[in-house]
C-alpha cells in the first residue's frame, strides 16, 4: 500500500480569527524552493524550503518563514509602500517564474478583492533577498470583466494569462513593477465551436457598464443552475441574459513539458458550458505570443482538469462522475469514467432474507448530474495483460487442451464473422492457425477436444477433425501439415457442441439433430461418422455436453458413506451419456446420447410465453444452457432477453434416475421444475464455467459480467469488477494457471479473480436531484423523490423506478412551485400507502428583514395498490410447480417475469471500477401514482412517521401534527 509520511511540520498560525489563519490557499513555485500559503483575507506567508545534510548524512528539511504583512516591527518599517497591507479577500495566487538572479525572487501573483471595491485586481509581490522581506511590487486593474484567476505560462519567464469573465489577457510580467497587456482573447460566443477571437494589445480596455454588470451577475451563475424549489435561500429573479453569453474558464491544464517542443506551451481549458479549447503560445525574441487557438469538443463542464502524458486528459465534474479522455484530432475520446457518488442524499437497503445478497440504493449527485446508484457485493480482478484493439467482430472464444489430462491449455480459438484464428496460449499469443488445421475462412460455431490430440471445428458447412503438427504442440504429428478429416451435412449447421468421443450438431429448415462419432482407420487417419440422425419438431438454439469424468467424480463425492442423498450410489459407469439442449419451443431438454440406443428425451422444462402484450417470443429462447452438479444437479438457461433460469428435477436425489443406464423410470412424465429466475441484463446471456468441472462456478455474461456461485441453493451471483465484455473463456498456463480471457473494447484482457470483496455500482442517470429513495417490497421497485427538474409544469415529483434497468414505471407530479420534501411508506389499516410531504410558497421564501414568510405544506396520500410491478409488464411466466413462497423477500433474483425488450436501456460507460451507467427511460413511463387524499398544513412538511397503524405524525414548521 502506498502511503504519505510527514517529514516536516511547520506552524503557520496561532489560534485566533479563522479568517486570518494561514492555510486556505497553497502554491509552490516551479523550482520547489518556495511555498506560499494564504489566509482568507489580509495575510499570506512565503516559506523557503531546503534540504540540508545532518551529521549522519541523511537529509532533513529546514524552512524559513516570511510573512506579509510582517509580524516583526523592524521589518514593517522597511516597507515604505503606500499599500503596506492586502486589506481584502485573496481569491487565488500563483508563482511567476523569473530568473533567480533578479532583484526579486520569487514573484507571487495574487487576485485580490479589496474591501470596498467592486472589481478584483492583480497584485504582484516579490521577496527581496537582501533585506529578507516581502515587498508589494505593483497592481494591475481596469474597468471591465471580473478577474477570476491567473496562471503563469510554462516554458517562459515573466508571462502570465489573466482569466476574466468572458475573456483572457496575455500579460507581460518580465518587469513586475510595470505590468502590461499584450493580447486579449475573447471567450464570448453564442455558437458551439465558434473560433475564439484575439484582439490587439489592450493596456486600457474600455468596456461599457452593461458588460461590467453582466460580469458581476456571473457570480450567481451557479445559483441559477439550482432550481428555486430546492431550498429556502434561493435567489429571486430570472436569468435574463442575452444569447451572447460571457463565458468563464472553469478549469485548465498545461501540456506536460516536451523536450521536442521547447519554447512552446499549450493550454487546454474548459468553459462553463462544457466547451474545450486549446491555446498555443510561442516564445521569440519579442516575448510570448498566442500562436494558434483550436476548438476541441464539448462535454460536461469539468473542474479541475489535468493534462497527463500520452495526450490523456482527466476531468472531474462537480456533483458528478469524472472522465478520462484521450485527446484526438479536434475531439476528446472518452476512455473511462471515474466514479463519484458524492453527495449521497439518501440510502435504502433491500434485505434478501437467507440469500446474503443485500443491495444498496443510493441517491447521488445533484441536478443536472443526479443519479440513482445500485451498489452490490462484487469480485475484484487482477489485470495481467491487455492487447491492442485489433480484435473487432469476435463471434466466439474458446481455449482447448491437447489432451484431457493436460494441466494447461494449449490453444486459443478466435472466431470472427468470416475468419477463424488459433493462437498459442501464454503471456504472448502467437498465431499457429496453419499448424492446427482449422478452416481459416469460416466462422466457427463451436470447437473442442473430441479425443486426445484430436480437435474438432464446427462451422456452418460441416465438421472438421484435426490432428495438429509438432509446430503447434510438442505432442502433435511429426508432419509438415496437420491431418484433417471433414464431414458435410446436406443442410446448413446452426449450432453444435463437442464432447468426449462425440459431436452433436443441429440444423434448421428442416430441424434435424446429428450425433457424430470419430474413429481411427489407420495411423494418422481418422473418420467422422453419424451415429444418430433425427428430425425435431422445434429448432435447436443451443447445445451443451457435460464432461463425463466430472459427472462421475461428483457422483462419487456426493454419494459418500453416510450421505442421505444417495444411500446406494450406482457405479460410475452407470451414468449415461446425455446432452442439454435449448429449443425454439421455447424449452430446455435433456436428451440421451447413449451408443446403441435411440435418441430420446429424458426430461423437459418448458418456458411458457404470454404474448398478450405483443412481446417478441424470440426473447424467451435459450441462448445458452449448462448442466451443473453441485450438492444436487440443476440446469441453467440463459435467455436471449437477459433472463437467467434455474431448473431442477422433481426428485431429491443427487442425480435423477433417468440419468442412469437401464433406468426403469419413464421419461415421458418427467419434467424439470423452474426454481429461480433472475434478470441479468438486457442482452443474451452466455454461461462459461471457470474450469472443467460440473460444479465449477460460472461466468455469466450479459450487459456486464457476473460470477455465479454454483454450490448455492438458488441463483446467487456477484458482480465482477470488469468492463462490459462480449466473450470470456478460462485460460490456464504456466504463468497464469487461473486466468480468464475477456473480449472487451476490441482487446483481449487477461485477468485473474482476486479473493476479496468489494462494492460494484450500477448507475442510472435519473435527472434532477434525487432526494429520497424507498424500496417497495411488494412491487420490487424503488420510489424516488426528485427535485430540481427542468420541466415547466413541475420541478419536483415522485417516481417509481425498476431497479433492474432504470425504467420509470409511474409518476406523481407536484404542483407548480411546490417541492416534495419527504416521503414514507405507511400501512393504514389494511391498506399500504405512500405519504409525501411538500412545501409551497407563492412569494419569496424570506422577507427582506430575514424573517420567514408564511409557507404552506401539503400531506399527500398516494395509493400503492396499483403500483406497477415489473412482472405485470411481463411476457414470461414459469410453469410446473413454481413455488414463490420459498423465495420471499428476494426482490430481483426471484422475479416471475421480465420487462419486455422495448424497455431496454443502453449501456453508456464503464470504468476501471466497473460500474454500469444507464439512462433512465422517462418516455417509457406507463402509469401515474394515484392520489387518495391530501391535507394542508401550516409550514413546510419536513418529516413523516407512521403512528399506531392509523395515524401519521408530520413535522410542519414548528409544529408536529397528527393526521
């Protein structure tokens, strides 16, 4: 862990008036010889810091302090200037670089608002080394826009940029006793990206009084951005400025020094409307000049701003998330997001009884960057390797071993739309496609190890079995080219899977299922042949073949001595070969693949569809299925609409009888029970086990990656702290035995899961300022109180939000000029209601004498009986003895339904902290919260509390009322 250690302690002030305590503003000169520290007003100090050698040879810090005004009376007599004190508020201060052999070194520039003055001035102070005192050198002020800040120009001596409201001045400070202006850069524009204008030298600018008044109004610009209904101390009046707006530089950063660009300085700055510009200054014999100016991009206003190496830009947004950009050609390329949850205005926790899957919902930020955050337990990752962004259009990703008993993977298979490449596994990925033998100009649907040293590729036109050469693997064939054999069906293959000594492929139109075997006819000669061929009623959408050895090992482990689950475990060889398939019925089925027997369905789990709302049936089709054998067996099914389903057998045995050979249990009446349902995201769900075992934990991919804990009784999963990825595969090598390879942002990312907990966040940009959040158990939704809305009809409301995707389900709007202050769910008799407290004032919140005016408040009772649940807009319903009572109190993972695809929201960003950012879809709102009754109270209703199941206590003004 990196830590800072204090190596010196310098006392700056004695206890007293806080306005005069040093420590408010800190500045360090370019050579790091001096530190300047100021108070709020009237006082600052220079500290000369140096490293001296002690007797033991180790460096210690020594410092000399010089105060202004001087604390020593003798030093005070030396200063004969008429302005011997600051007598005003210090806004900012910067060091101005001058040669060390000058009379005054260092020179400190300050922006000061002197008492009784309506403008700020630039004051220069210099340290006189001969007399060891600080002298006031000069001041620079003029009638015009308000001066806000000053910055020296790197790579120059004695030049600075003075930032004002609406413009910036290039100043010559080489003679600090005589400051002069060289150029003026106007920032006033009414068009996005309009070129910044540069004017002639302006030693004495004449600006009319209207511009000066407009500049002073900028001081309350931040107040205008906060809606009047958000608090009592709002400023009256309407922003009546013209379209031509004097803009402010809210943040800036200089380009890091570049040895190639000597004598050139570039400034990146952000205006208060979010525009980014670059100014380039050059230095010649006449001094510094503005060389070029360029409009870059427009985004959220950032404060502060940092220009890093390699053209990377870091910007922090007030009350919002920070951003990492890369500077491109006239644009900023968004690379990542820096999460900022401050300020957190309210929290709500959903308690999942028995699941240990609590989630926290937080109201974060303020308008316009207000958001709702969903915080979950997560799994951290250790990032080991990232390739260049050269892997666009990946359609499949697999890792293969050369033998089933190998400890490490040997091949990485990458499938693209019209290409397949094979790379060697390791910290460096080398292309060995020609030595393996896969068809290179096709899209691979599936691949795997069918037998030791034999790899199988499944593509749309056929199936290919390959024996790689020694160039691809030391145990390959000692030949110059790989041995390959093909099998071609009469129709196009849609899906397939590879198991031990077996290959299963399915076709569409007609819907057929082929089971293939492989045999050796002679040395280095292999043959693929069909063992089964059946025509199906429904098209197959996915196939999964469990590893036989893993199933046998789990049976032996689970059915040990004294185990109640399996008193008489059958021999290992009694477990039959089978596969799990998903169909367009839609359904999940287990089929027998036993050699010498006809294909038959062992069990089936049906996904029933209610299409009354017109939802597409294609969303309920399984995209991926997986057999899991932990304490007992179950089937996972990931649907195309982002849902994850868990099916179990009706029997309580570890493995049901129909999975054993010579089973007398008829399979025609055997069904799979739907036990659990979860919404993982809005994109198709992929299931990838982290190692070759039937009880292995599973990586679940949809909008974001999750780690599903296979040994849990229900669907328990944790968020993985990683980017949104399209594909993932486990990879094991000597250097990284437990790696995972993700495809994200057209790059390959090699990571390892880290044992340790962390919190991951999902963000919904909710609009306005979220003030209060409540979780409603019955509807499994959130109730959010918002203020600061931009709508003309209402600036405050209460909305119902689906926590899975951020959809606004219903809304109650407050009256114009009314602000919701608090809310509480209460049970009045047998009815559950939402009680909202508001405040409304027709005039000013405060009178001119500071006393509060008479403010009225409302107590609004809203019905929660008709509050829409996500399941009500569902096109998916489970079948076969689903028992929701066994999963009560679980708001998300046991949802008996899902929001239809029209409610989907797009993923916008992801950061190294791996939080997802979605925009709440207000236009999809389908209902309104219904008001039952209301009460008018004297004073703003600021707090509510249910009382005796019949009453409500409301704190309004200076009274507590019982309603």
